[in-house]
């Protein structure tokens, strides 16, 4: 299979590369650094070797030619190796270190050496539509997501179904991150009902029949494993009272659909709508990361119920973006963006919908969501897409 180009760029020196399992970190690095020394800590023998004696890394690195590259895959499994890497970098031996991780849990613990800023951070996300090019299909993406290991599989549906099980087994059980794997599995399903919604931890705890503190710990675990993220509410210069709870998203809409139970009593829009919002959310996160902009992603919701799905705020200005899973726009569909425009007159506003024509209604630019996702790329700002 031909490897697709990715939007992530190679920094000049050493760097961390974080991203969920299956997002293509190893494949990308193999192409960029074909002659690198690679240490894969997912391999049991490699893990045991360096967990027992991290200083063994020093011997291997010193055999690499000056100017060469050393890749340590899944560095979080033996965080003590970071001390050795730091020592080697300080010693003046000119080698590039690339340290990948699919979990930030151990690296967020106090005392872990993050190389004192000598290595920059990069993140890898699911495929963006622009990376898939002509291979992007909105309907398929909404069903199966865009995780590279799923997209490239001969049987994408089976690969997606196995994805959550992979995390539960290899990350949660193997590292002992949750004492009760069955309870955590129930939580994964219950949390799927909160995808693209304001997160109510107490309600999720009741659904899981466990304590609120346990669910809070599970949510933190999901974020540490890079499986989910929370979107804060936009509160800058707020005149109206806004809600305080964040919105919750799984990192990929296909993973959300694989975890979300569905039956005859579930209306299709109850799943299709959050899936579409999730697909837009993961694209915006990837776009911000690959653009290396200081802009931040939020959402906006007032106590009175006015809501905008996404707010981009930073050096590029303020953008309010709403998403609707329908091919026709009614006046009520613009209510949230109109309220946002009243609160922030300087904001640009955009509605993404399932139609096929670009329109402007009441000062709101309405774009086909398929077109928007295909045009979203690090080299292009929202001003370019909006025309």
C-alpha cells in the first residue's frame, strides 16, 4: 500500500512525537529516518532489557555515527530512559533523538525528565481529509473514522471493533492503570453517550454504577492515553452567563461509534450528529497542531441555551463554527451563531452543513462540511477557506 503524506513536519533537532496508537507514528518515522537506530519498547525483550538497565541505551547510542538518529518508540514504558537521553544530549554528542509515546500518564508524573526543553513536542492525529485526498469519503469517515491503522486495514470494520479492546488490554490491563477492567469497559460505553456533549460526570457515574471520583479518574486516564479530550468553554469578555462544564470528545469519530451502543430505540441522528461534530473537532485539533499556531479551540454555551460548537481564538482572531447534520438550513439553525455575533461583533461566523452549496445568510457563511474538511490544511488559514 502506498504511504500517504502527512501534514506533521520534522523539527530541526530532537523531538517528542505523541499520538494515540495506530495514528501512524512508526510508519512516518520509518520513512523520514530509514537509517535510524530504532528501539521498540512494545517488544517484550526490549522492554525488559531497558527497564532492568536504562544505561544500556548509552552503549547503543555511542555506536551510532555522529549526526545519526535514535528513535525510542513508546518512551513512556521506561521513562527512566529520559535521564540517559538527557545526559547524552548534554554531553555534546551530536545525535538526534526522536521519542514517541501513546500515553502521557507516566510522563506527567512529578520528577519525570522532559529534557529541559531541549526537545520540542509534536503530535500525530488521525488522518485529515486533506491527507487522504481523493481517498476521503465523508460517509465512510463518519462510520469508520480516520485512524490510519483502520483506514489501511483490509477489513476496516473489524480493525475498528478491535481498537478499543487493544487499548483496554495493552494499555489499561498491562500497565495496571485501572484495577477493574470490566468497570472501565462499561465506562467507555457510558462515556460514548457524552461524546460531543457537555460532560456531566455525576450522570456518567450513575450509568456506570460507580463513584464520581472513580469516573473522574477514568476520564483522566482516557486523556492520558490520548483517547479523548475535553473542550473548555470560551469565557473571554463574557457578558452573558456561560456554562462551566467542558464538552467531551473521543479523539476519533469512528472510535466513538464503535463504543456507542446502538439499538432499535436509538434514532440515527442521535449518533450521526455527534459523529459529524466529532469529525470536525478532530480535524480542527489536528489543523491547529500541524499549523503550530497559538490559537486555541473552545466552545460557547450560555446559561440560556445559546450554543456554538467550536470557537477558535488567538492571533487569527475569533471564529465561531457551528456544525449541523442536515442538508437544509432553517432560521433556527443560525440562532447560536447570531447570539455569538451579538456577544462578539468582531467574530467571523461559519455554519458547516451537509448541503453542497456555499451560502451566506444573515452574516453567517454556510459551507458544505465535506468541502471545508477537504480544504483544511496547515498551509491554509480559515480566511482562505472562507474566501
